[in-house]
């Protein structure tokens, strides 16, 4: 039983999955903006992705891109600068947990996108602001968005807000989403549940997908 | 001294003030979505407005509008329905603290807009989503936004996010902004200060406006 | 019989009317950007408005606003400058055909908005770019837009494009729409009919509204 | 000497190039929406691209994407349906002029994007509507957009309008841009020159880039 309200149930035929920013430079060990709780979420993220593939739910991966010249966001995330190249395209970095180099904006290898998935590159936190995410979802007749990934209370929260603004029912998968810290996580979930979308956990979501 | 970081100082010639949703149906006693902390903020809101008028800083008032037919937002704010008409245009309600009827979406009388101010009506939480706020600011050459009003962690936070996305430097005036509750207020300020804008208080802001 | 294709019929229960920029500074005699063909269109504009009121179709009036400081649009429309104040808010001008002063951005008096109508102020040509038009239409469950007014090939065409982008079926009312000149009018109608919406005339539209 | 007005000169350090929809399914022989004038424009498109590479002007390629489920645009472009798959991702077609199969949404091989270029996928005509084009240009400090490609009066015109709305100075390269037909081309250039941007030809633009 969820501790959060259940204002609506999932209609799997109208659903789309949005995997937020599960990219090396946020998730891998030694990343400039490493968030260990996002790494810990990988197994649940993978379970939701697999369930969506089985149910033919369209899957969109978001990627946060920075550079090549200074914009306001650099004020808040100093590792975006040229000397660090955090989240720059066409840049590789060595990560300790995989013991090799990888493109810093690539989705982590455990959940690599497959042919037929969509990839959306964005330059701000939220997935809908000045991207083609809304039109990809419309082209797939998506009305309900399952959202998870990296991380609360920034990129995930603003993607939830953007989905709500555009009239999508939101399902935020709490245990498949990382956070900057515990206090932020707790507040983001409470905030989302109060005014933006339904907060679910992975078991609950997959059960609902199968029973639909 | 502020407890928050000071990544930039105010350049008053580039500033614009955004007064978020200080309307009867959120602020007055007996309003369907009454938020007492927003009422308590009126004196500081008024001080900032007065300082902006003196400094010829453009002033924009946001108003949240609902109705007349159901959209997703009704799921989360049930008083928006026709029987309550919370935040409907052309609807009056009696409020105990002013002892008379007033339009539910009018700005509270203590800070009534004046000729030359702008009013922006919006149908979601954030002030920038599908409104003319960005173009009003551009027409006034505004690059820095002073944001305050009603309320954290919803309409104010999403207005901050929208300003950040559009490359405005944000100054969130903490003690001129109400909140749903204390815990949300604390977290919104922490979140904004970390990735979106500078958190200031009224004294600090006005001092900076005058010394500029 | 229309000379244009009929890809869909009007569903009046889903319709909304968008009256584009029928304001004094474009329409009245002596206006800085006077377009006589818009003045000639007033009777048909009025017929469509009356038919929409009878059928309870929501009505939105667009107004083009300029000033107070220079933006890119001044390059193309020099009368927007402070010395002329074309389309500035809170500015009056005397027009020969009505023999009196009127606010330059007011809708012409023959079709004055009524209580319950919506007014949308915009700073560019198209009615959807950075305005609340889309959310007003959503709040009224509008899916089909009837578009007319001032003028082709600029503000009307860009409003048509904006409606098409947002998945609204468009009905452009050719004989209730003015134009910069005849050649532009002919091409705009051909262009719209080919890729954006259905071109109708006033008789045809009203007949279809009544038979629905 | 150009026949069009010269409201501003190119500042090459602020420029970005937008190559509109020069993809196989519009340009190659036998494409479902073949536009021969776009194929004829390839040499001039290539000249502008080469000049931009030399001058380190950022280059963005737009691609129009359709499918996989019906949206309003199918009404106007019937070859977007599943049986034809015009402009669908991950679909190949044989084109007579290159004598081989190619991805239908790939940019024509004469002007293949290079590493460091940007590619923007869109689901409507204009390049700015619900895409990341604006944020890519901001990340590169672009203020002036050079626009060319396929085709007037649809995708090119709406990209021009979108650039104008967002305060970019536009340079439309007339002889590097195809059109649906001659009459549309003539009117698009006249319309753009009157209210949206500067119309140039390839020689004039390149000369101005070099003398800057």
C-alpha cells in the first residue's frame, strides 16, 4: 500500500516512460556531479524499463547537455566549465566503477537505449523546456507519463512540473529515482503528491501495468 | 548577513518585479485556498513594491485563473470546481478580514496594481508557462527578476524555475513570500539557493536597490 | 461552394473563435498602420462573432502591444517608436472615421468585447507565441479554432501556424480577414489551405455552425 | 546589389547557421515529397556551410520527423502514413539519383553533418516549435541566424518566424532555399523581407562573412 494518494490508475495504452538524465556524469563513480542514490536506483529503473518494453510503452531518455559557452546555469554548477567539461557532448571520462572510459553524456550501460527508443537532449533541468519531448509524446499518443531517474529535487521535479503543465497525468516512481539528499527527496515526493502527480513505487507500478 | 550564497548583486536598471498570485482567494481570511503566511507577507511585499516604484523597476502581477471547464489541475485543487469557483474570473466572494465582497482573482487591496503595471493571467502554477510574461519582460529590457508572493512550494517555485530557464537572474525575497507550510518553505529556499537563484530578504534587497 | 479543400467539418461544440488584432491602430482611418481591407471586413467579423455568441462558442480577442523599449520588431515597424506610439498601451489617438479619440489598442467599437470574452495581449505577430491563448482554449475544451481579423500575411498567418502546431483544427475565414495587399492575401489563403487549415467564407461557416 | 532592404549587416561572431530539412525524403529523386528546387539549391547550401565552417559559425541541421501514430499533420501530408513512411525514423528508401538505399530522414550526403554540428529533430514545420533549437543557439551565444534549405513557404518560413519571435536577427539565403513552387517562393521572400528578416543571396552573404 502506498502512503500517497491514488487520484488515478495507470492506463498502460496511454503511457510513456521518461527516464531522466541517467547519464555517466551523474551516476557513475567519480562523476563530477556523482549522485550515489541514482546509481542505487539502477535496478528499479531497469525493472520499469523492461516492463515498459514488454507492454510496448514508448520510452524516452533525457540527457542533460552543457557547453560550449557560458550560460546562467554555470553559476550553479561550476563543473560545467571547459576545464571539467561535465556533461559536454563528445567528451570521454574514466569512471572507477566500470573501470574504463565512456562518453560523459551517454546513458549508463546497464540501461542503454535500444533502437526505437527516443533520446531528448536538453540544456536546462526540466525535460519539457525547449525540447521536442512534448511532440514525441504526442506522436505516440501518450497521455500519461511515468517519470524516474536522476534526480530530485532538480531535473526530475522540473520534468514532473513540465508534464503537469502540458496536461499529462504523472506517475513518479519514488524508488527508481535518486536525489541530491534525503531531505530533498522527502520534500519532493510530498510536493509532487500534493499538486502535480501520483507517487508510486516500482512494485506498485509494475503490478498496475500487468493488471491493466 | 544572509545565510544564502551571493552569486551576483542586483543591477537595478535591469530588474523587474514579479508579484506572484497575491489574490483574494489565496490571501484573504476565509478564502478557499487561504494561506495565512501570504497574508503575513503583505507588509514586506508592499515595501518591495514601493521600492520598485521609486526605482522605476517594472512591476508585473501574476494572477492564477481557473475554470470554466475541468482540466488536470482540478484533480489537485478541488475548490476550483463550479460549486466553489475558487479563482474564477468575474466571481465575487465575501472575506471576513475586509468585511466585504471582492472579486476572487483581484490582487489584495493593500497592493492594488497601478496604471503602468502589468497583469498576467495564468492557468497553471508557474508564471512563465504559456503566458506573455517573458515578452513583457523583454519589452522592458528586464534581465533580473525579483520574485515574491504566494506561495512556496508551488506557484512561486515554478515561477522561479521558469525565470531561470529563460536566463533571468532570480532574486527570491524569502520574507515577502508565503508558503503552504514551514517545512515546504525551508526546502524551497534551500532548493532555489542551490540551483536556481539568489535568496534574499526584504531589507537586504532594498539596501542593494538603493546603493546601486 | 468553396474553392478550397474540405478536410473536416466544424464541430461547433469544440470550437473557439480567435479575433486577431482588430484594434484601432490597424483598422481605423488614419491609424499609423491602417489596413483598409481590415475595416472592410468588420461586417463579416461581426456576423461571425454574433453567430459564435448564439452558439456559445468561446471568443478570444487578440491585441498586439508594443513598447515601451526597443525590441527587434521595431526594425520592421518603425511607427512603434515612442514618437508615434503605435499600439502602445494607455495611449489615445484621434481617428477620422469615428471623429473622436480612442485608445490605440482597443478593439474597434463595432465589435467591442463583452463580459465573458477573453482578451490576450501579445508582443509578436502570432497569437500563440508566449501568450496564455493555448491555456485559455484548453480551459474551455476548445479543439477547433475559427480565425479571422487583421491581417494576412503576418499576424493572422502566424496565429494559424501557432494553432496548427498545437494540434488545433483551423478554420480561416477568408472574407472576414484583411490583408496587407491582394497578392499577399491570395498567397496566404493558398498556403494555409495547403498545409495548415481549412479556408472558408463567412456564409459557409455560419451555415455549418447552424446545421451542426 | 540586393533587391531587398538591408536593415542590418552580419556580425559573424554572433551568427549561427540553420539548415532546414535538407533530408532525403524531400530532396532526392523519387522522394515522396520531392522538391526539385531544393535539390538545385544543394551547391549554394554547401557553399554557405563551408563558409560557416571556416568562420567557426555553429551549424544546426533540422530534420522533419513523422510517425508513428496519426497527428493533425497527416491531414495535410498524406504520405506520412505507415504505408508510405515518408520522413519516418529508422526507415530506408531507394532514391534514383544516388542509385542506392538511404535513411529517409538522413541529411543528403552532399552536406552530411560533421562531428561538432548539431541535429535537431522536429515534428512540425518550424524549427523552434517544441525543439531544443533555441537552447542550442543560446549555448553557443548565437544572436543572428542564417536560414536556408527546404522549403518555402512552409518549414523555412515557420523557422524564420520562430527565430524572429525569439529575437534573432534573420538572414534568409534566397538562392540556397528551395520552394514548393515559384509563386510561393516569390511571396515568401517578399513577406520575410517586409516583417521578419533580411533576404540575401549566397554571394552577398559570403562576402559579408569574409569582410566582417
